[in-house]
C-alpha cells in the first residue's frame, strides 16, 4: 500500500516538473520573440553581430585560420611514426657461390639465402633542426591569422554600416507615414465639413468630389509607403540575420539632431582597410624570405628503432625457432641546394613584383581614403545646409497652410488654395525628411571615413 502511494506521489512530482519545464521553455521562447521589438540602434547592432550570416562565416574563417596556423606549427615539431611489416618469401632468392666453399672446386653452387618469413615492429622519429623555409612559414602563419581577424572586423564594419543606414531609412519611412496620416486626417475633416456645407447648399458638389478624390489618393499613397516600409523592414531583417517571420519593431527615440563635424586631422591609419593592406604587405615580405630560404641548406635529425624477426615458419608462432633482434639507427640528413634550373630565382622575382604591387595598392587606397574623408565632410556640410533650408520651408509651408485654412473656413479662400497649401506642406515635410535621411547617411559616411563605425555599438 505504501509502495503504491509512493509511486503515485513520484508520478505526480514528475508531472509537475514536466509542467514547470514546459512553462519555462514557453516563457523563454516568448522572451526570445520579444527580443526583436522596440529595438534601439545599439540593440539591433548587438543582435546583428551575433546573427548576421556573413559575420558568422567570417568568424568561422578566423577559427579555420587558427587550425591552419597550428598545421604550420606542426611542421616544426617532431614527427613520430609507428612502423610494422610482415613479408613471406615462398621462393627465396638464390645466389651463385663458388664450389670451393663447399669442397667442390671448379663448380658453382646455387644457395638460397635468407628466411621465408621476415617481420619488424618499430618506431621512427624525425626533427627539423635547420630549415629557413619552415621558420618563415611560422611567421607567415601568425600574420595570416591576423589577416583573418582583420577580415572579420571589416565584415562587421560593413554590416554595421548597412544596418545603420537601413535603420534610419525605416525611421524616416515611418515619419513619412505619420505625415500622410496627418494629411489624411486634416483632409478628411475638411471633407466632412464640405459634405455638411454641400447639404446646406453652401458649396458645389464638385468640391466634395474633389476632396473625396484627394482623400482616396492620399490613402493610396499611404499604402505605397506602407509597402515600402515592409520591404525595408524585411531587408533589415535579412542584413541582421533575423528570421523574416519574426516581428521587428524599432524604437522611435533615436535622435536626428545635427552632430558636430569630426576634426580636420582624421587619421586614416585607423581604417581596417589600411591595416589589412599593411598585413598583406608583411605577409608578402615573409613569403619572399621563405622563397629565398629555398637556397639555404636544411638539416634534420632522424632516429629509427625496430624489433625484427626472421624464421622459416610464421615468426609469431614459431617460438624459439624464430630469430628476434633489435635494430636502431640515429643520423643527420643534410640537404644543400646547388642548382634547380633558376626556379628559385624566378619565384623570388615574382615575389618582389607582388611586393611592389601591394605598395601601389597602399598608395592608391591612401588616396582613396583621403578622398573619402574630404568628400564625407563636404557631403556632411551640404546635407546640413539642405536640411536647414528644408526645415525653414516646412515652417513657412505650415504657416501658409494654417493661414489659408482659416481663410477657407471664413470663406475668404477657395478650395483650390486649401488643397494646394496642404499639398505644398506635405511635399515640404517629405523633402525635409529626405534631407534628414541624407544627413544621417552623410554622418555615417563621415564616421566610416574616420574608422569609427564600431563606436555606434558603444
């Protein structure tokens, strides 16, 4: 009886634990779904650094590079091999010996030499003592690892740039939707008033129809903006590595205020592109050293030990009839290159040309990056001027629209004037929003030109 109760209680406990586990999993899944809502730029960038597929591939390249480095290091370590062999000779090789050895002068006797079974078990050890190519390869391995890490960093910077641009493009698109919604609301109010006025015989039916057409066009425009927003959002998900089916919403608290321009003495050496070229140059110099090392002697230490057995019967079952003995050797192997048909000389010249080309790449990239800095500053200044102009235009258009609306309500302005002022206000606000987006893009370009893209995460 007690055992039955104990079993029942045990089952109940297991069921409770399962329910708790399921609840925890569901809660955790729900929390993970909430991770993509109301995201600020920094939050989105942090997520992208962990979920973007290109960044993941770049990190895998770094990991793969570390194993390639270990592979190169292995060439400088001792090599140990186990040896084993078993040979059966059904017909032994015969040798012709003078008959004098056997008391038969003037004849030749064929004698089978050796044993029918020959086996050995042993170990072989080798160690490079002097090989400039191996030592240069070790330096190249470390430099290659640095190159993989720089490539990964460059991939992260590219993702940060694309996500930041897409982030602000979505926010601007949302503001455009807000502008259209406001315009639709204002026009709808005017339409409602116009319908009342028409019913009272104060205006013509054509004015009501024009307002209805205007509201319909605005709603169509809003739908287009919404479709564009959905596309931009899905593009952002794709860049960030977020599943398309997930709901992604962005925080609307990001500041669009103008920031101070960067100092004139921007140091382009902070750019990852320059660091990559300099690392490639270092790698080519090491490869040149490795090629030249092909002319130098190499020295290695070799050691062998084996335990051999000879017998006319299978040696592992022959017992005392098998002849077992030790064999060991230690030696040095010296290799001195003398002439290889000018192969090494040709490789050296090719390596020198590669070094000259990388120098040209560094000079070209330096000019390009300096141009990018200057262009980014000019673009920033131009965008700021345009932004201020468009901001003033919005204020003027808003004042004009408000004045004409008052006059329209008092019968002092026509419907054409009212619709024209609303259209001008909407266009001015959209132009201002586009100027704001262009300013943010110019700001991103300036941050990139200074090599500070990762500062957006901090």
